[in-house]
C-alpha cells in the first residue's frame, strides 16, 4: 500500500473512506461542486500510515495490494499506465487533421495534440486514476490545480478513447478536478476550495489509493500502543466495525458509491464511523431509486432492493474489500446462497438441468451488466464507441438477462 504521511499537526488531513472502482465508479464523471464558499481540508487527527499495518496484519495487507481500491490512483509511470505507447497504437484521431499522440520520453509520458502534423499542445501524465481493471484516465498538474487529460484508456477494447467528461470532436485540457474526485480516488490531500469552487492542492500531500485507515479510522494511537506493548493482543484505540450500526457500515461505502451528492462539509472531512447525512445529502429521490443509473450509485440501487429491505445485509455481506474478487461470479453467488440456499424461503426456481451451474452464477440473472448513462466511451472508430457496462446493484429478476443466461447454459451443456 501507499504509505501515508504522519498527520499529526494542525495541517494534517482527515481521510475519507472506501470508493470502489471495483463496481464502476469510473473517472469521477459528472461531479459539479456546490457554491459553498471557501473550504479547507484540515484536521488534527493522527494517522499512522498503511505501511504500519503490515507487521501485524501481513496476510490482509498483502492481499489488499491487488485490489482495485488500492490501485484506484497512483503517480503516473510506465508501470502504472496501462495504455500502449507503441508505434501505431499510440494515436487517438479526432478527425483526419487532428490527433493526440501518446508519447514516452525516458521516464516521462505525454499527450500531445497535432494539427496537420504540427504539435500545438502538450501536457504530461502526472496521475493515473483507475485500477486498470476497466479503464484509466489521467490527470496533469498546472501549478496547484489538477486537470484531466483529453485521452483515456479503455481496457475491454485495449484502445485509447476520448476521456469521459469531455465532449467529442476535439481534444481539450480544461476539465478541472475538484477535491471531491480525489476524495474518492485517494486517501487524503491538503486542498482548499475557493468561492469559485476551484480546488488548490498541495501536490506533495496527496495520498494515492485507498488505505487501511480509510475504512478502519486513524491508527497512530493504536500502532504506538501495540508497538510498545507487543504482548497485548486486545486491540486498542481502534473503532470496532462489529459494534457499528448498519447505517454506519453502509455509509462507509456510500461516501463514494451513492452518486453525486450535495456536500455539506469539505472534502476529506468524513472519517470511518461518521454518518454520511452529516456530510452530504443525495440529489435523487429514494422513491425512484430503481431508475438510477448503474454508474456510481450502488448504494441507492442496493438499498432499494428487496434483498436489502428484507434482511440485515450490508455491503460487506457480499464484498471482501481485503481481496481482489472482481469478476469471480462463483464467489459472489456463494454469498447469495447464504440467504437463498436450499431450504430458504426465497430460492431460485429455474432448473436448467444442471443445478451446479446456478450455484456458480446467480449474478448474471439478478445483477446483470447494464449500460451506463453517465459514461459513454468515444473511440476513434465511431462504430466501436460504447457505453460503459456496469453491474447493477438493484437486485431483482431481469427476464432478458435470464433468457440470455439460459441460452448460454444450454450451449455449454450441449458441448459437454
């Protein structure tokens, strides 16, 4: 994990909590800051840094390194940028006369606009946003401000695309990145937002990726105590999520998985265990939650599902954020069977002739991939442009998805 600064002075940063790219919070799309005047991200709370967790929590620490949460933002480098810089694969064309070339020069990487073959604008890759599971977008520094670069990388097609948030047609470099975006793609930053809703960062203060303390709270006192008292196996000075209310547990994820919200307090104010309603309020009506776009608001979709309403489930009922499980439908389906297994009141009544298949995949029928209305990926070849497919968290019965799944099952059975 990325080591955090020792935040002990009045200039230390309050970190927020879990985000996940793992379910499609991609590229911080559509965020519009509120006009709430000058805001600053200042706290006196002490953080130890995630590297300090390793000595006592080795296995969890090591497995977490592979997760999309941990990898959701990093400094740009040849190792962290997934896009190709090879000749013939490093060009995104807007039209026959205008293109962006993705260029590597030594340790630096650039996006350069060429008009009729002549370079007209160039900016460097400074920050990578996105784990690389589905895609990545890139930011560059302009003094103390962050901006999005015009071209992003889309993993399913292994190609460059017009960055979400920018209109198609020509390359642009003017999309300002507010502190709220970094709040959900990082663990902390010293930032100030002025009366015009422009965020200014101390670039050396950004804590990349999601850290242990985003979910478990400040750990300096905990680490200090157990370092000095190695024989004490009773955890000290840490919040116990087992004692949290259901709302506290869900709010931990909802900070970044509940769509665009109206902020009530500055970015990075929220700490694990807080109530989200004290920091922001939703823009959507809960009565229409089932109609929410699949991008970004997994909280609104999940909490309107019968599975949630008729149980005590939380996000962690299905997700183990310490492990990379994205795409492992059998693992998630096994968790469905905790409530919907043999003998349960609500069980699957479909019989494809091979029950084991159903045990391996409840997800494609009840939480299918649906096209996002918020993220549309514009490719150089318009015929390959596509909406970002995101797995819905409104758990329900989807007849079309079920028919498609049954056809797939029958094809497999035919060839076995």
